[in-house]
C-alpha cells in the first residue's frame, strides 16, 4: 500500500499565500508522477498542477498559471504546491495524487485524503 498525506491547508485572505505539501509512504520503490487536484462543494474534481517523476516536466491548469508553483521535495515522492495571489475561486479541498505512467496525471492510482483551502474575500 502507498499512502499520500497532505498538509498546509488553511484559511487565508485573498491575495495571500499558502504552501501545500504531500508525502508518500509505504511501498514507494519507484518515483511517481505527482500533483494536485481540487474540488469545491457541488463541483467536479479538477486538475490543478503536476510534476513528472524526475521533476523535468511541469503542468498547470490555466487558471493557476503564474500564481501557483509545483515542485518536488528532496525526499523521494514528496511534492509541494506554492500558491500565491490566492483568490476566493481557489477555495476547495485540495488532493494530492500520484500516477505510475503519465506526468499529466491522467490516471492517478493513489490519492490523499485532502486538505481544505479557504480564501476569504
């Protein structure tokens, strides 16, 4: 079993910053493609950002480009999402995810429990 654990969510004012972190534990014998999804109440889960297993390829949804930065940590299968210039529209539960095969996280196989991000206006 592989488990993903997120941290760093919270309440922040519009225009503020927040940094999310995710770490994998368990049978992590390989490096995974990792990234983040988010889901607001009553809405579909949407892709936010991803980074390839070697850190060489980064992907962002258009709405966060220029504001969010994804990076891999020094520890194996860790990932962070630096979120700047936050907007109320960014309010959602953010989920860490990992994919064995594609850097764009087309078919995640592992999911975290989620961490709440709330941006007040």
